[in-house]
C-alpha cells in the first residue's frame, strides 16, 4: 500500500508539515491509520501532536476550539475538518489527564491496540502494542491493561462491540473478561454517546456478530429498555441483517412486541423527534400492510427512504417477500407522487365551502381526495374533484 496514493492523507499532510516546521511533532493517529491498513474507506483523519491547543490556534487561521478542555481543536483545511489533539496522559481514575510529553504517552492512552497506531508524514507507522499483528489476526484487544483502559472511559466497552459489527473482528478474552466485570459502569455514559455507538453497531455490516458480542459481554442487559424488558434481547436476535437506522430497529421491535411504545423507546434513548416520526411512519405502514397488503396507497404513503426497512421487517417477521423494484414500479405508475401534485388545495376547499370554518376537516378531505386519486377511483382534475366531493361529503367537525 502506498501512503502517497491516499487522497485523504495527502489533503491533510500540510497540517503535519506546518506543525513540524514550527518545531513540533505531529502524526496521523487512530482509526484512519487502522482503516488505511485494512484498505477501508477513511472517513475522518485525526492528528496528534505535542503542540498545545493554544499553540495550534496560533499556527492555523481557521481553528474551532470544540474540545479544548480535553486538548482537542478542529483545524479547517481544504474545506475539511481535522481533529488535532495534544498528546494526552492519564493521571487518575476521575477522567482527568495531563498533556503527555511524547507520542508513547498518547498511544498508551488509546483504547485498543488497532487504534493505538500513528503514522508520520512519510508513511512510517509507529506501533508500540502490536496493533498491526492484531489487525491481521482480526482481534480487538485493549491497550496494556484492559481494566484500566475500560475504566478510563466505560464507553469503550460498547465501542469494542461496535467494532465487531463494523469490522467483523472478535474481542480477545482478557478484554471480554474486563467488560463482564465492569459492565455496570456503562450507566456512567451519557445516553447520547451510548445511542451513537448503538446506532453504529446495529447498522454495521457484521451486525449479527456485533449483537452476539453485546450479549456475550452482558452489556445489552444494562441498556435502557433492554434492562427492564429482557425479552427484547431475544427478539433482536431474529433479525439476521443489519438495520438501516435506530428508528428501523425500534419499529422492528415494536412490531414484534408493542409492550413498549415507540414514544417510550425514544424517550429512554433520547431519540430525536425526527427519529420518533420515522419509526411511527414505518410502524403505520406495517399496520396498513397487515390489514390491506401492498396497495398503491401503501406505496404512496411509504417514503422511499423506508423501502429497505419495510421490506426487511415484513421478510423477517412475516416471511413474505417484496422487492424494492416492485415497490418502485408501483410508485412510477401512481397518478400523483405527493400532495403537491393535487389539482386542488386547502384554499380551494375554503372557497367551495365558505360557510365552514377552517379546521381538521380540510386535512381529512384532502387525504380522502388523495386516496381516491391514488387508488384510481378519481382523476386528478379540479372539476372532477369538486363533483366527487359533492357525492362524498365528510362528517362535520
């Protein structure tokens, strides 16, 4: 592998060179080096240096002090963002650190050997803990003492399982044992960070292996909902393919066992309103499917972004198959693609019914018109719609 052929590293190289020209050390570090060795797509490039955040700020014109209290700033270069972190050195069990004096201090502070790799501007890799060997053997192993590494940041426990899901690696025995003994400390982790890792795990290419690791380490039994409703752990094992999103997982589990509402799932996991709405829309489509099967109305209401999760859930739970191509074929034949395509709108209804006050009846009538058009019971024509309304009056508010 030729380091110079990698575009991401080439774009970031000027940052390393500028730091070195100013008399500091600087290296690419962590996941970018690991993914380079694995020939995986590199998403983010992190840099470690003995320059302090203040010194970095003086060197570059565009610096964002996002984590300056933890030694990290973001340097903007070539319209990209790069995290630049000062060497760190753990000094206590209370999540405190001091700035390290040398690269080895920082690499010792890293979570797993495969991430404790650094690379200089010439492409030479610095590997103090056999990280390259463990990458070749596809092993996730904590740096030096697994108990110390995991106690420093309990989030690292689920990160280990997340890497299983993303890389298809396995966690080595001593690291698993440390997780088993420290698993209750996961409650110290902010739910936002936990959810981010859980989302990355369930959407990983090797999801089944990742889930197995969560179960083997008993971590999943410490998570919101799963802790109080362990039956969901078993239900989660029914899915043999990775999920597309956190909302997809929630809708899947809700479809299997609605004991916990979608709103409660999202509240416990601090899901966003968008995620809650996505899960509810998917659940609504599944409910309609059970009652009426695949119809033009189902496809009209089902956002194209939900095609894969919808297909996956009905295949897993109901053992019924439909392809994305089949859904797309139905969609292509629809008379309208969205409410915006209607020949009339709410203002037209208000003109046609001047004696009625604005209210929910407008929304109900619009949807009734949509349904009739989508199901080929009505043409999308203003005069025909007006006549149809006279023959299909809605109940008054």
